[in-house]
C-alpha cells in the first residue's frame, strides 16, 4: 500500500551542470527537515505530469523518496517521522 503523498517546499541548489540538489524539505506548518544524504538520483517521465527527478534520500535517519517536478519545481514527499 502506498503512503500519503503531499506537495511540500524544498530548499535546493543548482550546480554548474544544471543538476538540482535538494538540501531540505519545508512542510506546510513551516517545519524544516534536513536531507542527511542523497542515495540515488534518477530522471523519470511521468505520464500526466511531464518529467521529474526522483531522489532516494535519508531524512532524520529514515529512508524517503522525493520527487521534484521540473515543470513547476514542486516537491512531493511523505512527512518524515
């Protein structure tokens, strides 16, 4: 069963090659979750939403997947514990 997904804010940097590197997520209530490590980065094409970059990350000691859609630079994730 898939967990609940939610659009959240993201603090990130662009490198010289144009790659987006997320640093932290900002939840609706203003809580910031620092991304401890990015374990995997891959670009995907979404059927109805265009393209996105999917990251497998460690946030607060928990493995999470986040997806940054390139069309409007929003980030979708589940809330870290």
